[in-house]
C-alpha cells in the first residue's frame, strides 16, 4: 500500500464527516435566527460553482463561514498528523488555499466575507455578523 494515500478506513471516516450543518455552524445559525436575522443556506460562490457559502445574506452581500480547526488549520488548535503526514499536509494546505480563492472570488463580487473558527462562541460570532449587517 502506498503510505501517501489514506487507508480505506480513514477514507470512509473522512467521507462521513459533515460538510455542512456542523454543531458550531448550527449554534451560530440558531443565534442569528434568535436575533431576527434571516439567512440563506447553500448559496453558490459566484464564479466557483462547486463552492457554497455556509450562511449567506445575499441582499447585503455578506458571506459567513464556520471553519473547523483541523480542516482549515486553526493557528491555535491545529495539530500535526502523525500517519501519512505528507499527504495530510498537502490536503490541509489545499483547503486553506481554497479558502483564500473563495474569499477573493466573493470579495471581487462585492461580498463581505466573515470567517469564524469552530471554537469561537456563537454569541460572539453573531455579534460580529449583526454589526456588519446593521452597519450596511
């Protein structure tokens, strides 16, 4: 077996990971809804048809993302993977690069991009979102 590729067990676990509707994202969505802020889910990123915004406010052009610490390399909580390290470094670096191109595409289309880490409190993230929305 090529050790640069994940094992079948790891591959199946990765595929089972939620891409949307994670607990941190749901907590933020609940808090935004509680505050009377209505949003859309599944909004496509302009010019990037296979990418979607976690929480979108299309009228105000505000895109909100809730990033997982592991998958998006949080500077506080990311840890080095021991098995298949080279493969994982490449995979996670690609995720970070994709975040950058997604941000650039949205900003070029006139959107404000807000990114929060999964460990941030939903109430604090909602404060930022609400501030941006009310300030426009």
